[in-house]
C-alpha cells in the first residue's frame, strides 16, 4: 500500500518518544519529587498516541477499521458532476 507513513516519520516519532521518556526518567531520578504517578500517566499517553497512529496508518486492519464507502460515494458524485458539466 502506497499511502502509509514513511519509515523516517516512524523513526522520528520513536526517537522523540524515547528521548522524552529518557529525559523524564532522568528528571525523576535527580529530583526529590513524588510525581511518579504523573510520569507513568505521561508514558501511557505517549504509548497510546503511538498506538493510535500505528492503528490509523493501517485503515483496514487493527483495532480501528475505517470503511472506504463514504470516500467512494464522494468520488462517484464528483465523476457524475464532471460528466454533467462536460455534457453542457
């Protein structure tokens, strides 16, 4: 399938997530803060966003499936309008 995210986008996404988690872990280690639960929630949010992007990148498989019928209907309507305007 040619409409997928390029590999470089995935690489950048993972590098940003890893660097973000490493910096948060470092900050948690050097600070005396008791905000560990906040960091866990943030790590879960990072994971959820990456999982959602991966799932949406494959519209016909995965947890979220996207039907193409609406887009096919729009395409059919556009073709009909084009044919009608050319017939004039």
